[in-house]
């Protein structure tokens, strides 16, 4: 088990997994860590659905079909263009460097589509967690905040135990498909998914690290 500082600084989004599955006991240990995440008034709004094996294979197939047809059904609106000002250069640089890490140039439309398609393939991960939250109207912001803390704890636990994961907003674009396949009530909304398993440490793409703004750029200190 890694120490805290090593865990936090080693965590990164894994974009190529080995086919070797984790055991049920290993997955449960990660879930045990994650359930201790902070929660406003202890509501613990997370409803987590972990899929593997044949269930994951069916979901991959259905999501791929919807992706190829361009049929999206997200529960929440997401508009990248809203992140302008100081935020726009960050996400533009991320895409530029991530595509470059895959050996894809800006004018290679087919290469870029292939990389996007990898999302629908879950980066070959043997497991995926779908994070649903109850639709509580005006309380959705608080619930989403709790969900974010759960996600981070889940991801850090994976890293500390020698596994890896990647939070995927892409999977939230197919909320109706996931709900139907898993028999989940429409009262629960899909925030995002996490593909996870053993990282393929030899895959070049797993050497890619997105940049982070400095503490001085993001934190203001008062005395």
C-alpha cells in the first residue's frame, strides 16, 4: 500500500488496461475505502454500479453502437465552450498534448476519431463503476459535490493498491443505455463512470500526464 503523498502524486488517468481482472475481494476493498468519503449531512447520495464480465461486454457493445450513431442521452448538460477565460487554454492544451501522446496530429481527423472511440471501448478496462445520484432538484449541486469526493477516494484507493482508473464523463453521455441495461430507476441520474483495473505500464499512452496549474495560480492565502 502506497503512502498518501505517493498515492496522490502517482494517480493519473489510465488510458490502457491489461485484460487481467481484479478479484471481487480487491474491488470490495476499494469500495470500502470510497464509502468513507465526506458527505453533506451524511446523506451519502452515491449509488454505485460496478460491472464486469458479460455485463460489461454488453454495455460496451450498446454504447459503441450509440456512439457510432451519434445518439447521446446525458442526464446533465455539459458545454465545453462555457470554460472560457483562463480555463480555455488549459483544456485546449490538454487535447493538443493528449493527441500528440497518441501520435495524432491536429489535421488527422481519422486518428482523432479513433482516440475518441477508445472511450467507448473503456480503454480495454475489465471493470467499470457507474456513479448514479438521486435526482433531488435544487440539492443536485450538493449531491454532485459528494459524488466528486467519492470518485476521488475511489481513484486514490485504486492507485494506493497498485491498480488504476480513469473518470469518464464520456460514459455519462449514454445514461439511458446504462439505466436500461442495469435496471436502474429513472429517479437516479448518471454523473460519470470510472473504468478501472490493472494499468498496462508498458503502453506509451500511460506515460502521458496532463499539466496542473501551480498552487499560486489556484490558491489565495490570507493572514
